[in-house]
């Protein structure tokens, strides 16, 4: 185990009253980042972190793999790594421009899950999807279409067929040719004016719904 000491600091200028965490012994936050007045230490927090081995020891919790097709944001990819590890995704396939954990920004956001999560990099999502489909994978898309179904009506368990869930670009969505290869289109029902979510948030909802066993109706 590794320990980090963090301080909860608060500005002594009561007109400012800014309150924030800062690592101890870093010099950060001695003066308020907003008004530059002196701060005081309110709490000390010992954070204990499990040391993550460089050896991959990820244990899949479901028979579900993911295609990230041309995800642009390094921060989204890092967040997806964390959610994928947490829910027990079998493998991530990073396609097109999707950055890998070799990118320092992905590394910072994934917080070590890149060491435990199985992943591969591919230049072309369409080629990958066709190959996996020929090898017996069923291909699902997380995309709202005229024929899409609520994702909350489906579930993946350990004895389900190998399943590949495709997640598309933040702006353009899933490549039309990749979408045509998909056996099923799934969407997250929404009630607001906007009909889309940040891709990392949508991913988290989708995989915990599919692989969580307690949130949906059908096992397929």
C-alpha cells in the first residue's frame, strides 16, 4: 500500500472563503488560488492506494468486449478504462484515432486501470468488427437509431455469446459501415431536451446496465 497525505485548506479571507484539497508538502495552496490570501489547514486526509502491478491481472466479469471507434478525447478514453475495469469488461479494442495509454493524458485519467485492463489497438474498426463477427461474436451498437432498443432491456452474463459493443466518435457517432454490421442497436432512454450524453458517461451507464445483472429484464 502507498499513502498520500492531502490537506483540506480554507482561505482566511472570509470575503473569499475558498475551500479546496491540496497535496501536503507540495507548497500548493499555502496562499489562496483565488484571492492569494493566506490559507489554513482544516483537515488532513491520508489516502491509501493499492500498488498496482505492471503484470496484467484483470479478471473479466462478463463475456463483453468493447470497440472504441475514433474516440477523440484522451480524458474520455481514460475514464472508459476505469469503468471497463470496474465492471469487468473482457477487452477494449482501441480503433482509429482512439489514443492508447501511451498518451500521458490517458494515463493520468485511467489512474492505473491501464495496467489491469486488457486492450488492443487497431487501425480500422470495420475490419476488426467483420473479423470478430465471422469468428462468432454478435455485434451491438450503442447508438440511437430508428431501430434501436432500450439498453435496459438487455443483459450479458458469463454464459452469453461473445458480444462486442461498439462506441463511436463523440461528434459523428458510429461509422455508418460499422453500424451496418451491427446485429442490434441500443440506446440509453432520456427525458431531457438533449438526446445524448458525454461518451464516457454513456459508456459507464451502458456497461453497468448490461453487465450488472440487477438492472435489466432479459438475459440474451
